């Protein structure tokens, strides 16, 4: 498995490169945005580890560039910028995950494994999934509400699909994390809450009927009305 690390701190680079190569990952390092773009254009990678604060091109902008070239390529942000706004910016640029420095190496490996597994087969051969006012086209990966097409990232689509398939049932954060991100332990991350917030803005904000509801202390539920 080939991983591109975009990071300008030598100690962090050595820590990541040595650890990942011991696990038989093939690691390439780019120390700035310009080098990363050139390396990306000349090679094929299975996953990107991307810092945000770089000496030339901001990592968030790099993420947009890489995702535009290959929307299916998993990108994990590794950064000391850990505010909610920072995370929203990263996810908004297309990042699949966000890990704040310092972090445990074993957690990074778990997330890498989660994002590079082959997607699970759909449990049912449904091509069009409709719940309430929302319609998912499973073949074209399109979302519509009241005839309006809504653009979602791959993870937003997977989260919405899970909520709709389990509509009327409250899903805990742990269950959502396990089924959408394949994270089956408590990492202390608020990635589920961040994605729910992003999904609400796209699915519910401009409509009178709200489908995604919070059950305090329990989780989230998708309701038809």
C-alpha cells in the first residue's frame, strides 16, 4: 500500500515514515505543496497524510486539488490546528478524516486501515432509496430533495445512506463511527458530530421539514416527518 506524506517537520516525518515502513507500507514524503503536487502527478497512491500548515501551499487547498484529481483517494489531515472551524474547513475541502497532533500512532494506523478497506457491499440491491422528501440514487451516487440535486462528499453520502436505511431508529455515535468510518473504539474524536452538522446544512437547512434529529445522550435519528 502506497502512502504519500505531505509534512515539513523532520521529526514528524521520521516518526511517521519509520513507523509505517515497519508495517510494510510504501511511504513517499513531500515537504511542501509544490513537491506534493509534482509527486502526486507522477505516482499512484492509496492514501494521503496531509499537514495543513506548509511553507507554500496551504494543506486545505492541496486537499481540494488532490480530491478534484481523484475523489476516491482517502485523505487524512494531520495537524496541530484542532478547533471545530479548522475541522470544518478540512472536511469541507474533501478530507476523509482529521487527526490532531499529538496523536497515538496506533490510532493513525487504525484510521489508515479503516479508510483503505474495500467498501462493504450494500446489504440490499436497492438502486433508489427514498425516505421522506430525500431520494438517494445508489448507482449514480446522487441525492435529491424535492427535485433539487444536493452535492455530497463520499463520507456524507455514506452517512446519509446509513441514517436513511435505519430511519426511525436512533443510531449512537459509536455505531455510526463503526459503520461509516470503521472505527470500533472510542478515539475521542467528534468526526460524527462534525459530519452530522455538515449534512444538516445540506439536507435540512433550506427546507421546512427537518429529517435529521438529535436524541440528547443517545445519538441521531432520521425521521420522515
